[in-house]
C-alpha cells in the first residue's frame, strides 16, 4: 500500500514515463507496420503511390499519437471514458443522418478533410466505457443480475447502429469485445450460459428467416454465408473473392513466388488486394513461411500486451489493456480466417498491414491506452475532473 500511495502522490516525470514504456511491444508494433508498408509497395507494383506513402504518413502521425496517449495519466482516460463513448455514439448517429456511402454501405462521415469511420472508433470507446463501469462498481455487485443491464445496453445500441449501416462484421466485433470485458470483470457464468443459448436461438432464427418478409439479414449477407459453405456456388460472383484468394495462397506454396512477383495480384485477379486481402498477397509472394512469420509477430504483440495487462494493479487499466489485446486479436484472427476460407468474407482489415487510416489510428490509440495503464500502473483514482490531470500539481 505504501508503494501505491507513493505512485499516486508523486507523478513520474516524462523521462521516467518513457523508460517505463514496454519498448519490446512498441518495436513489434513498428515491425508489423513495416511489413504493411512493404506489402502496400508491392500491390502498387513497386511504387510508393498511391498507398505505401500515405500509409507511412498515417503511421507516423498515429504512432506519435500513441506515445502522447501513453504519457497522459490513465486517470484522465478513466474520467473521460463516458464522454469518449458518448462522442463515438453521436458520430455513429451522425453517420445515419449525413454519412458518406462507399461500396454500397453508409459507414463514413466527413469532418473537414478527414474521412472517419466511427464504428472503428467505437470498438475502443466501448472497451474504455465498460472498463470504467466495472472499475467503479462495488465488487460485491458484479454478479447481481441487474448489473449486466447497463453494459448490455451500452453494447446493444452501437451494435444495432452498425448493423443498420450495414456492417455485420464490425457489429460482431463490437459485441464480442464488450462480452469479453464482462467476462474478465467477473460477471456470473450463468449469464454467459444464457447468452450462448440465446445466440443459438438467434442463429436458428437467422437461417429460418431467409426468404421471409421478416428476414434478419440482407440478401447479400445470406449469399456470403452460402458461398462460405460452398464457394463453387458462384465462382464468378459472390465466391470470386475467396476463390481467387485460395488460388493465390496455393501458388505461393512454402516459400512464395518472390517479392513483387505474385501473379494473382500483378494481373489484378485478386480483389481488394491493398485492404481486406493483403494477407493473401503476402502468402502469394512469401508463401507459408511469410504467413507464419507475420502470425508470430502478431502473437508476440498479443503476448507482450497481455503480460503488460497482468502487471497493472488497478482494475480499470487491466480491463482496458485486456480489451485492447482482445480487439487486436479479433482483427487479425478474423481477417486471416476470412481470406483462407475459414470464415465468411466480412470487411475486417488486417491490423497495421491493410491500407486504411481510421483502423490504424484506432489500433494505435488503443495501444496508447494500454501503455498509459502500464506507465501509471499503480495509481489511485480520486474523484476530480479528469482534465485537471493534464496539468498535475506536485505535492511537497
């Protein structure tokens, strides 16, 4: 307790904060981004434009933002959690009112020169808000049945808005991230048993509603499921993406065709090669060896992040750190499974490798929160304005 009091009353200096950073984690994050730059250069046939240069600039800005977030006292993010969630929710509503349509879906909003996808931002905002809710909750009430109602509402509202865009993949990621936080916070296992039964009933209802007036999914979403189960149903239409992806993986073999030499990507047979299917390009050019290497780097990021989470002494920081790790895991696991035909094709990017500004910004912001929780891992949470923590006053 003396150590906790000492950390709470004597804020670390900037050099001390920098020394406390988990530098191996930072290096691994940078390595993943570097692989992404190389692949964006490749899919542009050996050119920095139009994707690699922009990806580098976005990473540089987001990386600096990650370090700034890490230097800010974790108590500031605790105090701002509900505001962060509220702003993200308002942006999701704004998408419904005045969003920009792209690839048949209304998922983006333009704020000046920025084109933002609020559903990506909500993934981290939801984690932070739920972490605060369970941190502030009396531990004796965690298993009370009424305790789960507020977090369920916090999960359901943004998930419903995202489904309406429509973006079922992101909605599933949102719901999964929220459920993981509830599990880690110690919610009763009976709740998860009931949830599993309810999900089973929902899956049955989804399939039973196909072709009915009350269909729960859109026609193209049913087609994705059918093509996932049998890509040969529509090899030139809905099954085209996964068919070409499998051909590219097969041509890569063990060691690949060589950098800048992938025939499927060079001849433009592979769709969305700079975004959702960038992992396929890696497999085609570097084979199984390259895919396993990237997977090992991802696992390294995940392990360092989870070990950092376990060392954090306060519940808020621990839940935020674990939530960020699980969100990161869901990104790369779903994307890899999708492009290999192990999951339906959904719009989930490969973290820090796929081209995209919002997803990169959100992922690095999340890791900034994780690092902030680590740097300020033994702090007390006084009831004061979070903005006062941006200018801490030393005592004594």
